C-alpha cells in the first residue's frame, strides 16, 4: 500500500537515508529547519521524488501542513556531543520544544503511527550508576548521572522525549515506536562523530594520531541497517507503545581497533597518541537487540569493514569536491 510519510529532520543524516529508501514506494515529505541538514546536491536529487517543508519545530507546525499522513518519523533534534557540551541550553530547548510541538500536531491525525528517535544516551547514566547491564536491554531504570555536567542535556532530552511520547500516546490513543539508536554511521553523517573525524584527520595527515578513549567499546550500526529496522518497527500493526533498541550487536569494537579499521581503509598508518576519554563518555555501549529481532526478524547486514569503506568513499569524494571548489 502506498503510504504518506512525514520525516522531521529529514534533511539530516538518518532522515535522508530513510527518505531515499522510502521515496520509491511511498509519498514522502521531509520537514527540516536546515540548521544542520544541508540543502546539497543529494537533497536536490531527492527533491524530485519528495516534498520538502522548511520549518523550525521550536515553533508550532503551520496550519497548512497536511494532516493525512500514515506514518511520522520524528528525527529532528540537535545531535552530537559537541553541542551538548557547548550549547546545552539549545539542545534542551530544541529537542523538548520540537517534540512537544510535533506531538500537539500529531495527536489530531487520524490513525497515524509515530516513530520517535531516542538514543542509547537515554540510559548512559544507568550503566554508569551500575543499575543497567551491558549489552543493555530496553527496560532498565533511567538515571541522569550528573545534571551539573552540560553533556547530560542530550540524554535528558531523550528521556523527556520518551516520556512525552509515551504519555501523549496514552492520553490520545495513538501507536508509537520509540527507537533507541546506537552509534549509527554512514555517508553524510556530518563531522561531529568519531568515524568521520578519524577519516578527516587521517586525510589531513595527522601523525601522531590522537585517540581519546581508545579503551572504550562501542557497537557501530551502518545506516541502512538502522533504517531497515525502524521501517519494520513502524509498519508493525500493533497499537501498543514500543520502546526498542536499534543497533548492531554483532561487532562490539574497541575504539583503538576502530581506528585500525579506518587506517586500513584509508591506507595510512600513523603512530598513536592515546588520551583519556572525555567526561561522561560511556566505557562500554552495546545494545541488546533481542526485542528488535523478536518483533521484526531484523539482522544487521553491513559489517564494520564494509560500512567504513562505504563511509570513507563518501567523505573522500566530499573532500575532493570541497578542494576543487576552492
Ligand atoms: N546518528 C546516531 O547515531 C544517533 C544515535 C542516537 C540517536 N539519534 C537520533 O536520531 C535522530 C537523527 O539523528 P541524525 O544523526 O540523523 O542527526 P542529524 O543532525 O543529521 O539530523 C537532525 C536533523 O534535525 C534538523 N533539526 C534540528 N533542529 C531542528 C528544528 N528546530 N526544526 C526542524 N528541524 C531541526 C537538523 O537540521 C537535521 O537535519 C536524532 O533525533 C538523534 O538524536 C541518532
């Protein structure tokens, strides 16, 4: 069945991959304020197949936004540790107001399903406090580890977002899926995250190569796997509220080993300069994705080496284009 789908934050990283994946089969509308999502050649190409609404969700949705959507993916947010550290007030303001305005609008729709992008950061405080195991399932108690540290703003905004979705769904009787993404990576993910930063620094010739938190573990999930997971969850017929981890549990990776995978991919092998991890950065983060498997039959398909290779190709091309322009 051809569906009408709205993606907030649709010009961003995950949003655009999701839009591309859905655009052939469904009527897709992207909503974004373009604060981070870029109006670049890839979006221009996609514009031929989707509609685009430019709107800042810290303001209520305009009256003329259509109301006949079947599925709404709410991905708009200020994302990234750098923003949580430097502009925690903006992270909180944007992420909370966006979700409230989206929900105030969504509750009037007839029979639509909402998918809300939460994060593994929602439970980072629980792991740090020793009240959640790793790999971490969804049903752990949530703890904000240190509210005086700016970085807590992002995780708190996701905890509050989950509570908002859960309670609006209960009050207005609509189906919601809250998906906790875990280290999703891939082409066009910006420059604020570890994999693109490693690639860029290697291409800039950094030697020795600084690594903060080399002894930490993460489980990286290639973006097409994450997109497949949330599509399957959103189209489930259940009216129940679902809270589900989305990630790849197959390759728990030491950050130092991730660096070596990127070195091999780029073909440069500088010396290492190992530094401490930044404050509140979790030592180990791995999702328990049993619930996702049980509900959807999901299995991650793209391994780390292949995903890093695809990501590197995109960043190397983007860099060459930038250099050609200057
Ligand atoms: N990438 C990951 O690994 C990851 C992990 C956990 C959670 N998430 C969540 O998934 C969602 C998508 O993340 P992403 O990596 O694609 O981030 P992204 O920054 O690429 O995308 C977010 C988009 O939201 C838009 N936006 C920001 N403020 C807005 C506003 N006020 N009004 C309208 N649009 C606004 C930005 O312009 C951007 O295009 C976010 O909610 C994020 O918190 C992502």
